[in-house]
């Protein structure tokens, strides 16, 4: 449903383990995905998954939405998960 394009800027809010972040980053190869996650252990898992799948176009943003969203670039698409 997001209809992700190559150069999209995407937010994954409530990124959990980063599985959606990885998939989004693969589809937006020239874009960037910002994985927002408040749980410290989940942040570590996302970082591990980004390394495991050699994802270079995604960043982990520790913190809670909506506070941390103000510092991010305007998105072309947003996936909201988590609790």
C-alpha cells in the first residue's frame, strides 16, 4: 500500500525488530528509511538486522513518537506499527 519508490524517504514508527525497515530499505534503494523505536533492546535488534542484511540506507532513531519525528526529513511514506 505504501507504493515505495526508489528515492522515497520513509518512516517506520514502532519499528520493533526492524523487519519492515529492512524490506522498506530494499525497495527504496536510493532513498532512506528512519526506524523510530522507543525500546532500547529493540533498537539493538534493529541495528543488528541492518548489519546482517547489509542495509546502508536506513537509520535507527531511538525515542518516542511524536517527539523525535520533528528532527526527521519530511517522509514520502509512513508505516506505523508497534504498540
